[in-house]
């Protein structure tokens, strides 16, 4: 359905809907002309506003100048919280405004965004993925499968990944462009804008990661999911700035099933009975497992081979061999989640298998090899205890007899449990740890690293190298000087090209580039 084909909601219609739901009311009575205004979209970023859009004034850092800029760009009305209504009205006299109670602005923003963008989810098949670990890899696996299907059935050619949109922590691809993601799941106006772009570009599918923050703070309210997959659950994102307790984190994630028609659940996940109970509200449920054959979809005979994984798959509709072009036996679990989603969507076995084999995930088990130096580099986004407990055993299994050096840090200002958990878990599997910078925020890198060092088990060699590039070079030099083959794991950043420092986003080289540069420098030495 194209942009010109849809009927635009009016400001009057939206005002009535928000009022009926107790979410917002016009600050002053709307004139007949104002009620008839056709809304063509909604934005909370004045840099992307277009004529006919509703502008949402939100955030603790919001400035009146943003509204002024949005109005200059063509915004026809705005939505704000009651606390800022008088200030904004003085800055923009005569502009139609909807005001929401402070604690209902986020919900109002979600409803308004879905309506203003014309509910593009109704023209797409949308799959939502949540879990503590594996969302990004599963998203890329499923996207590759669906791209194979679209290419085979529609294009009759090698898949260019057309026809499938992606919204996730690595990048957002909406059919018109692609770019590095800021949040795993965007704020509601941005989310609906990307979905509308996918619809207008003629895409058929949208695959998206759904974060606990998005579910808790109403970013995905009003979104209809054809399939919702729950990969696993573990303690993460517990802090005053994110989730105060594990219960808050877990219950937020379970909300994904409230807006899904069909559910996919990992039977190997912790607290699986509670996950299944939440999923039983959906029309259908498919389960998967690596540990047993009680699930609907399961795998056996997993065989790692340098950089690849071979395994046998059983589903309700087919059985056969499959291959992943990536290391890490835990990725078979991610593949099973993607296969379950494909099963729901009626993707044939041969297209599913070809899609899996084609998948490449930036910054996830990405290998940078240097056999002449006696080292193998691995770049991965692993940044919490659950991820470490999956990655390091796989590295030990797939690179037997090799030493392992791990380079990683911990974030500032939030998720402080990682400073204790990551060194303790990594020490179980590695031969040396190098602590370095990773999104320090308003804290000093050296202070965070010292906390990590204090949690490192006695007898585990470690170093503190605050500069990330220097830390990677140090790991490569240590590996090259060692008489045995060494695996250098550079962790926690993946494809993130910037770091949060003192309230700013500071450009930062990708870990794969840092590793490649360090290897090249050693070759020339």
C-alpha cells in the first residue's frame, strides 16, 4: 500500500481518540479548520520533520527551540506533557496543541504515531524478537531466510535482501536507506516512520528486535506482531537507569506476547514455565530446543568446523541438514528461533536452509584471522554474563589447545553488575584479561577498570589498558609473541561506532577495524 493510497487521519480524529482513552486533550478548543488538518506523520526529532506532521515534545533535555524548528519545517500541531504546556504555548502561540498528563505522554505518543503514520504494520508481516541474548543474530538469520524466499518466489534471482526490512541494535534498513541504530528499538515516532517507509517501498516483511525498554516505555504500543519470539532470559540491564529489579526486566519482556498473534519460545530458557504461560495467550505456540526433542523444532549432531556449523534440523514440516557460516555452537539455538518463525510464515525448507547458509552478522562472532602470526581474532557483541557463558565455552570447544585472551570493558552509569560478573565469568575460560573502555558515560574508564580488576579471581592474569585501540594492540602483540596459537576475543562493542562519554557520543573505530589494524601493524613490525 503506497503513501498516496492510504487515508490520513485528521487532527480532530486523533484528538478524539486520545481524549477517549484518557491520554491527551487539546490545550484550547480546536477550530473546524484545525480539526480537519490531515496528519501525514509524527516525529519527536525536529531534524526529520515534514509538512503535515505532528511534533512530539518529549525528554528531559527537550528545548523550546526544537518546537520552533519543527514548526518552521512544516509541523502542523504538537503533543506535549502538561508540565511544559504553558511554556510551549507561549513560544508557539496559535499552534494547535494536545497536552497529556506527564505519566501518560509516552502512551499518547505511541497511539498518535501509529495513527499519524497510518498503521503501516497492517500492510507488512511483522516479526518481533526479544530476549537477553541472541536477538540480533536471530534477526539477521530470519531476514536472510525471508530475503531468500522473496528472491526465489518474486525476483527469481540471487537475493539482494530486498523485500525485508530490519530494525535492531546494529542497523535499521527500511527499504530506502540504512543506518546505524541508536536504540535497539526506536522511539515510537521513529519506529512507525521506518515501518511506513517499508510499506511505501513495497517491502513485505519487517523483522525487528524488541527491547525490554521498548516494552516498558510504550515504544511498541499499538504494534501488531504476526510472530513474537522469546529467545532466553538472564539478569541484565538492572540499574536505577534501566530496570530496578530482575522482576521489572522480566515482566517487561513478557509483554511482547500481549500484542502477538503467534509465539515462539525456547524450551531451554530459564523460567520457561512463566514464559510459556505468557505465550499461551497467543493463537498458536511453537517451541524450540537444543537439549531435547520435546520441542516442535530441535537440532542434533551439531558439528563445528572452523568458521562454520553443521547440524540436523527437525521441524513439524521438514527434516534435513543445515549450515551456518559462523562459529559459536550457541548460534544453532538462534537458528532454531529463526526456523520457528519461518515455519509460521510458510517458508519452504530449501529456502530456509539457503538463507541460513548465506547469513552474515556484523560484529557477531566475526573472525579476523592471522594464521601467520599464530592468532585468530574474534569480534563479538557479548557484553553480559549470559553472553560470556555461551561464547567462551564455544571458543574453547572450537579452538582446542589454543590460549584465549579477552579484551573488554563495562559500561558507565548503568548495569553495574557487569563489573563483577564479567571478570568472574571470563576468568573461568581465558588465559589473560585486558580491561578497557566501553561506553564510560560520566565515569572514569580507569575507575570502572579498577572495579573489574577487584572482581577478577586471584591467579588470573589481567591488565588495565584504558585506550581501546591500545588494548587491542597489546592483545595482538601478546598473541603473536606466544609460541602457541592464541584466540583474541574483542568483546562488547561489535559494530558500535561511537562511545558515550560525558554526555556526548564520541566517534569510535569498529572493533573489527581495530583488530585488523593491530594485526597489520604487527605484520609490519
